[in-house]
C-alpha cells in the first residue's frame, strides 16, 4: 500500500443518523456513454440524534461526478459545501429540506460491478453493501430507510424492459421519443435494496395466490437465449413462497415479484425489494446443461433471496456489523427449506461438511472474526462463511434449545416487533428469549467470540449404579485481537448405543429417552445418565448440534459400530469420516517421512456392507463412501503438506477401489438406469451413488471401467452424468480424456455456464504443465476477465490443483498474485476473494509457507483497494 492506509470503522462508534430521508425520488437518464442521475431527497434532522447541529455528510464514490447540488431549489455554490474523500459535506442546513443532486456516471466503464453497471446488453445494479454511493450521493447506511420513486428514461428500442423496485406506476414517451418508466415502492427501504434493470429481455410469467388470497404476479427475465432455462426457478420460487407461509407465517407483500438473471455478478444473488437480481449461475437450469448440484443450488438461492423479503427487507440491519442478523437467519431458513424439499440428513451432512472444511479454516486463519464483527476496513470482505454459515448454526442452536414451537413464537415476535425497522442481532435473540422464557444472555457470546470451540468428552460407566457419567470440557482458542475466551452455552445432542449398535434408553433430568440434549455452559461439566443397562458407546453431537470440534477417544471398533448402526444418520457419516481421517493421517505421515505407503484399511468391511445393502439411502451411501477432501484434511492438519495429502488420498482410494472392484462395478451397473431426467431427490441420489461407484471403479484403471466412463460421457442425456464421466476421465487420466475435453467444448461452446465448468476442470487438473494450461485458458476465446464466474472458474480451479498451485517452485503462487494485482484495480471485491488460498500461508509446510508469504508481501507493496489491503495486511500481521 503506497500512501495513506485505509482505516477501520468500529461497532462501538455507532451513532444514529443525524438526518433521515423520508422520500427518495430518482431519475435515471440511461445512455451508453453517460448516464445522468438526478435525486430529490426529502430530508429532515433525526429527532433521535443527539447532534442537533451536525453537518450533513453524504457518501459518494470516486466514479461519481457531481454536476449540480441544490437545497430547496436554491443552487448551492461551491463555497457552500465541501467535497472531501468522496463525501459531500454541508455545514448549515435547515431542519427540513429537499436536497436535489445531479450526478454523472459511466456504467459502461464500471468494472467493479458495484452500483450501476453494464452486463452484456443490459444495465443492472448491485447496491449491497455500499454500492448505492457509486450511483449518487446519499446517506448510504442501512438504518436510513426511505420510500423510493424511480423514473427511468431510455431508448425503448434497445431497452424495452425497464424495471425498478415496487410497482410500475406509469410508462410513456417523452418529446425526444424516449421511453419513460416510473416505479414506486411503498415500503421504506435502505439504499442497499435499491435496484434498476434495463435491457432487451424475455420474460416468463406466473401467478401465486397468497394465504390471504391476494394474487401476486411472478416474472423471471433473462436474455432471449436463456429463457428456456428458468422454469425450474419459477417452480422453486412458488414452492418457497408457499413454504414461508406454512413454516413461518410470512406472506409476500407486493403485487409483483421479479427476478432478473445477469451474467456479470460478484456474488450469488441479491434480494432487492421486489426485484431480485441473480448471477445467471444461480438461476438458470436445464437437464442437459445443469448438474444435480446446480439444480439444488438454484433451488436454495431462489429460496434464500425470496426469504430475505422478511428476514432482511421488512426487518433489516441497523448497521453492517449486524449483517448476520439477516444472512445467518436467512441461510438457516433456506437450509430448512432444502431439507424439507429433499432429504434432511443428506442436506445436514452437506452443510456440515462445508462448514467444517471452509468456515473452520476461516475461523482459524488471519481473517477470523466474530459472527458480529467489532470492526472492519471494507464491509465487502465480511460476506463470509462465518457471517453466513456459522451465523446459521447460531440460529440453529437457538432452534434446538427452544424447540420448534417456541422458536416459531420467537420468530413471529421478532417480525411483529421489528417490522419496518433496522435492528441488531441482540434484538433477534431478545425476541427468542421473550417468546420462550429461556435465558439466552450467555448464549449471546456466540455473536462476539471468534474461533471454533473445542469440546472434549470423557465417559465412565458404573456397573453397580447403572450410571454413565459424561464429562464435557470446552475451550475456544485465541484468535486475532481476542486472546482469552469465555465459556459458551451450547446444545449437545447425545445418544447411547450398546456394543451391538442398539440404541440404549437412559434417564437424564427425569426424562427417559434414547436421545438427550445437554446444555453445556461451563468450561467443565458432568452429565449423569441413569438406568443405563450396559457400558455404552456415546453418540455425541448428533446432527452436529453445535459448531464445535468435538473429540472423544473412540476405538476403531466403536467407530465402526457408530458408522453402521447409529440411529442418527448424521453421526453415521461422521463416524465414517473419522475412521477415514485416522487412516489418512497415518498415510500422510508415511508420505511426509518419504516411506512407502501401506495400511490395513478398516473401512473396507464397512464399505462392503454399505454397497451390499440395497435398502440404504443412496445419497447417504455415496456421502459415506466419499473420502475426506483435500481441503478438509488441510484444515485439520497442524502443518499442511499438500503433496502428502494428495498422495495419501490417492493411495487409500485406489486401495479401496481394488479391494472392492466387483462391488463398485456391480453398484454402477445396478444404478445405471435409463430414466427421463428429473432433479428429484430419488433420482439425484441414484445418480450420485452411480457416479461415486464409477469414480472408485475407475481408479482400478480396468478396461471395463474405462469403457463405462467413455460410454456414459457419450450417451448421457443430462449434465450430471456427462460431467461426472468427464471429471473422472480427467482425474484418472483416462486414455481418451483429452479428446473428451475437446469434444465437450465443441458441444457446449455456446453455453457460458457449461463452458465455465470446462474451464474449471482444466485449471484444477493435476498435470505437469498445469500452469501453462492455465495461461492458455486465459487467452482462450472462452475466457473473459470482466466476468467473475470465468475468473473464479480458472483461478479458483487453479487454487485447488496441488501440482500446479502448490508447485514447489512457487510459480503457482506468483501467477495467482499477478492476477490479484491486475484485478485489484478492476474489481476489488473479486480480487480480495482470490487471496484466500494465500492467506493460509502460516499453516503450510515451511518451504511453501515462505513462498506464499513472499507473494503476499509483493501484493502489499502495490497501491491497493481497501478490499485487498484489508485481507493481505491482516494475513501478514
Ligand atoms: N445479500 C446477498 C445475499 O444474500 C449478497 C450480497 C452481495 N453483496 C456484495 N457485496 N456483492 O445473499
Ligand atoms: Zn443473503
């Protein structure tokens, strides 16, 4: 960083806004060269502010040119205001006035994709968190809520579709022949929920009748070549609307709900009031171009953004430190929805596996922060796994502690009490406490303490009294700026099994059951289970009832019993992972010592039983069969040796594949059935198991397996099967893999989202000339530095390749750093996210660690955006 370093802002400095904006009237004169924005802000001093004479300070951006400024129609001459650090400061104002402001912006040159920008042929916006200030000067903070009226003026031939929030109130032609569309949103909202779209778009339309019998028009817009891929989204939207009514009593509130797909988007999607804007990767789906995972992602994101209408829009955040108030709660809601639409236990395993891999790593790294951070330099850096996923786990714990009914009473109270307000995480917890009568004061520490708590469990059984004592201790490791931690309150769901895996009933706190929820809130605590017939095997943290690292000294036999018989499906998976982790750790140590790898795998018997049992849920079987990922094994390593981890995983997978070759071949054949594609849970699980079996079977490099891969690739009528076959071919260096890659590209070169999968697969492959290939990809016609999906495909892919990225020459790290430096200027948000793999440098084995550190230092010596500066400087601190 060259001159003046950006500084942090703090939660403790929060003040209510000195001014309010009751009404916001915006006019956009859209044009390919310059766009003129005129705002009329009906402002007054905030009676709740203690600063009665505070100056008016409006936020802007370096890309916003001020043309004119007037107060109550009096043009302010330059000496009556100041422009400093992209802010307008007006010292003397009346108590109530209308501020008129004219600004010039160039959306076509906006590469940050914040504010108003162009994506292919359309204009669109992204205003969360602080994008609105790149459109015009404003009080750009979520606790300033205003009623918006938006006028869009544009060439009606090029931009027949002109959209903003709320309802369209008029549409006409002006004297120049341009179209003038006026939209009005009756619900007061912060500027981050503002949206505008203009383009030549196609639409599909549907209807939803709400609980109270109001008809809502639903519209989904895309460019014409994608309009055949939004039927599934429409279906998911209607199911989400119904589910939110049934599960939470939440009804939609406007007459129209619109979604628009755009190709260039920094994140997944945005919940703008009445006008959601989606990254096309989270909205478009068709059997031939979209995998099952893709379908489930579309379903989840459509639901997530829709659910924000209540958890986010009707009740919003007071300030950005409270981001998890809306995100954690809404992720919890979308997880519940997906669980209800598909299989709850499968969904839980997927979510927890992701949390334990990625969020735990974040919480142990230099960007570790509490779910409610106490400071930040750039808020865009805090759209994190901690805010979203750990935030959701906190809400889930409240749900577990209160139970379904009290939780619903709590959410009803929260929505009723705070409708139309901008509130805090404390307000959410308070509503839950008031509705349930359960004291959550200690529980609130979850919001302010960073780091993943460790819980240790030790059990002892007394034959004579038939009592089982379980001692739990908890501790949270120190994290940046938080050296000491207090004990947390957490629900630990526990069951007991006998040595044959049968569930044991026990008595705890006067309740007889096979499953109990313990409330752990001290650093050490003893729980006594009575009437336990025999020495039990404890099944701990069922359903992953708290986001912690739990340890218990199981024997291999005990883990095998849990894996095959625990009544808690989640813990069956977890026991299998634990078994695999142990074996992989042994192999990793051997690899690090340069020894020949060898192990007698205890997994074989359990896996064989799984494959032989036709009655089990096929998704669960494939999840249990999949070995812990490279990323998860890195997360749990003291010191990460990527090469050793890769070697160990490959060795164990091949060993299992050879030992169970016939079982995998049979499982593949049995599940390779011809059906008309549908993304339903039953079909998805069958494809998942079939492809898991094919992946193992292919590790034997048998001719039969190779033939199966090629034939599936060529004859598949859906992307799940075609892309699975292609990935397997690439990962096992199938003799035909190169020609398969080529034919895949020529088949799909016209489908951007499919091409992105192809880019990622090539960038992620383990090859000696991997970096060369990545460089070529970035020169390929299919690549575009402006498009975040493509950048993420190639550079994200690169980051997951051991031989290319973690190359011992350091060339992979240097290449990523080069790209970060280029993108830092064009798109800071994207650049900052690409830093993540480098921020893990302290945990890497020494030679790699030094190489990564050098690249971070090189980046830091550049003139940096706030986004990249924050991540890189914190990583090196
Ligand atoms: N609120 C959006 C979502 O649900 C994400 C916001 C995008 N933010 C951004 N800085 N681009 O999940
Ligand atoms: Zn969200």
